[in-house]
C-alpha cells in the first residue's frame, strides 16, 4: 500500500442514547461515523450508517440520519465506487446503509452474522436484504495488502475492527470496540502498566488490545466519538492521512 492511503471520516448523523443506557442519569447525543478508505485496490467503506424500519428503535434513540450517498459525495465518491464493505458489527446504527450497496461483498465475522440472523439483534430487514452478499470470516484476515480485519469482541461477540497499515504508518478503525477514545486510552495505559511491572495489580484490558499493539498504530478512530486516540508513531513515518476532502475513485 502506498503512502497516499487516505482515511476519510463520514458523518452519517447521530442518535440520542437514553439516560437508562448512559450510566450518568442523563441522555447523551452520539455521532454515527463511518470511514472511507482509499487504497490502491479501490475504495473500502467501514460501516454504513443508521438503518430505518423499526418504530421502537426510532422512539428509543431518536436518530437523525445523513444520507449515505450525500456523505460519499462529500468525499468525491458514489456507492458504485465502493468495492468492499466492512461492518464492525450488525447493529442497526452500523449496517443501515448496506442495502444501498447491494451486490458489494460485506465482510463480517461468522458469529456476528449468525447472531443477527437469530433475531433480536438488529433490524432484521437490514441483514438479508435483496442483494446482500456476505463474506464470513472466522477471526483475523488481511483483506487487501496492509488492510487487516482483527476481531475485537466485547460490544458484541462478533465485533471486529480494521487496521490500515502502510509506509505512512497505521490507523485502527475501532468501530465500537470502545465507545470513547478515553476508554481506549485507559485500556492502553493498563496494558502499558502491565508491561512495565508484570505481575502487579492493575486494571484488566481486553486481550485484543495486545494484537492491535502489534501493528503499532499511530491513531485509533471510533464509530461514536469524534475524538481520536494518538500514540507513539512508528519510526520514520506518520499515520495514513485523515481527510475531509474528495477521494479519487478507484481506477
């Protein structure tokens, strides 16, 4: 992968998480963010926005959507330019735009798809919609040179993140592996403390964080937080550029 790899953040709206789910006694507005990766192999879309079709979800979360086509247009792309879709998981606020990308391969962990198909996990119509084309993964997979799916279970058993690596460094698209950059930062500090003083008492961290650390990421981006975790960069480079401007479609 060349150094000109670009990760574009797409704003696909927001929802209001009710007070009963925040742990603070107050509701919280959360953005819904997807990421368009321009790679020499083409354009990859990580998550696709908020789905519709469930009155209960509408009342509970009060979502406000930004059309996926409009968001892609802002990055100089169309749905037809997208070659590959990766959903971090199949909750309705992450796979809502999948029907607009019918026929495109969608990478998902096998256990996540099975859970979604069992019902009660998401909006059912978003799972096996007309033209749905899943490629099921059982664990880690390098899907394009320097682009690796890494399982990050927790939010759901089949949650996955995407590592984008190249000569310019590494960016992790963490999805909802953690809700906030500050939570990820706390986990990473716990991991470092364990390395500095093995065997001492310290907060636990998720096992997948050790695998992500193998890639030496310079930054980590999230699905529901505009903040970015930044760490020590690998020698001699920076992370793939994160942009808001046009992405050239694949040749």
